[in-house]
C-alpha cells in the first residue's frame, strides 16, 4: 500500500476513513480524485456557507432594509423570494444541465452571478434609501436566488459523480460546519466591535465580504476534477415536467419524499419570524444581530458533524429528528411570551440555536436522502422537480408574513409547529435507504 498524501491524510481525518480511495459506487477514474475533490468541495462550501451567513435574508438583509427605512412589506418578501427564486426555475434548468458533460461549471458560474448581485446590493444601499433601496435589494436578491437555483441542480449531480455514497453526508456537514465556525467568529466580532455603530457601514461590510467569498467559492468548485458524464436524453421544460411526473408515479417513495419536504419547508422559512420576536423582546441594535448570528453559526458548528455522520447512516431519521427539534423550538418561542420583555439576551439566542440545529439537520438530511434516492442518470431531474414543487409551496409561504402582520407572529409560530410535525409523521413512512451498508 502506498503511503497517503497530505490531501489523503486530511480527507481521512475529516471522514474517519482509513483508506482514502475506497468507493464501491464510483468509477475508478473518479476514485483516484476523491480526497482532492472532497476537500475542494468542502473549501467551496466553507466560503459559500460563510457568505450565506453574512448576507442572510432573514437576519442581515432584514436589518439592512430596516436601517434604510424600507417598508415592512418589502422586508416580508426577502425569505420567500430567496426560497422560491432558487427553487422554481430548476425544472427548466435540469434539461439544459443534462446536455453538459461537466456540470460543475453551472455551480461555479452561478456563484459569480451571486457575487455580482451582492456587490450591487452594496452599491444600492450606499446610494439609495427607503422604498427604492428596498425594492432594488429585493430585485437583486431575486437574481441571486435564480443563480442559486442553477447551481443547486448541478451541485447534486457533481456530488453524486465525485463523492461515494457513504461520504456525502460528511461532505455536506463539513461544508456547513467550517462555514459556521467562521460565521461564529464574525458574529462575535460584530457584537464586540460594531455593537454601538448605528450607521450603514456594518451592513455594507457584511454584504461586501459575502460577495468576495462567493468569488472564492466559485473558484474552488471550478477546480473539482469531474469526469465527463452522459449528455443524452436532454429534454425541454415540458419534457422534464412530463418525465418528472412519470418518475413520481413510478417511484412512490420519491413522491412521498416531496410531500414530506413540503411540510418540512416551514422550518427553513422560520428564521425571520424568530427574528421578529427577538426584535420585539430585545430591540434592533446591530449588537443584537451579532448575538443572533453567533447563535445560528454556533448551531451549524455544533450540529453539522453530528447530522453529517448520522446522515451517512440514516438520512431519513435525520429529517425526522430535525423536525422534532423545530417543533420544540416553536413551543419554547411561544413560552417566551410569558416572560418579561426585558429578559436577558441569551433567552432569545436559544431560539436561534434551536432553529439553527433544526435547519442544519433538514438541509443535510434532505439533500443526502435525495442524492441517494435518485437514479444516477436522473439526479438533475429528481432534484429539479422536487425543488420546483417546493418553490411553489414557498410562494404560498409568503402569506405567513401577511398573517403575522394582520394577526400576530405567535400565530405564525403555531403554524411553524404544526406543519413540521406532519412532515415528521410522513418521514416515518419513508424507507431507510441503507446508507450505512454502502
């Protein structure tokens, strides 16, 4: 046996794999590049996950629009636009991706577009104010989200082609954990050094840094060694839809997974409503934003290694447990309403820690489950149809903001408890894919 290279030693340390080149479900040419591809993908994810934290629509962009004096109606569009914009166009994109022998360029190119959109947000916030600035930022977020949707379909296929099945959960967790660790440091810096700054400067620095990180993420991902794949069977949007619906009829577990994911979606839409509660209880100072960023980043750092290893054994159970945690977090948030409004900040931070744990589990669990469930030659289709359907549901989810404005945030929290509970029950009926035996 040849001695391991430095890259292989780092890969073995992260994954716990004693032999870096073992892979039963990839061709030999891909096996030789597993450690390098794993680390490049993880480095790309570190940059992109940190960028997502620094320009988080539910926290940072929400605070930015408030500082600009934008109306609440625009603020309420941020998360639905982020979700639906990245999910709805994927069915049309999937057919085009099938025509490309190497799909990594879709993700890398999308990353550069996302960087440009964030940079233009900085320009808009620096030169405009009020509703005009808010509308520009929401519009640029839509461009950002559409690019994210292009990259998402390609990402699943690249992971399926370059990383063995039993290491995919660990990869997703490594991307999130490393990015979360850096986001944790960023949150502490904001709290300690920018907490009293009432200007726009902190927000502009955060969004500008996110733009730079997306450029780095695109460069790392573009460096992955991806073997050419099949390019036959390309379809237009109608053909993709027809093929996807046929796949749902034929593959009942796939249809059940989509249904479960729709009911679990509120977990990923929940952050702004917890932020509204926190602003109500503790104020909207930039220092509080630092606390909340620290809490959500800590959730990534603490939970993703666990969720990733767990997903390599049973991604189905990861989704179920994450949904249960989201339900408990909602119950806790409602309980805060019984306490004095000027309570200690850590009470609010626990909300963000809990929902952060749950969101991390849902992301790792659903991505790993779908990659492992889908047939190799139909991964882009399976990912695109699922995301398009969930994107439609995300648009419906925009009504939650109207409901919060018309009634109360607490009523929305009740819904955020009930729907994931149903999703967990549906998840119990999904088959275990036997990842631990792969």
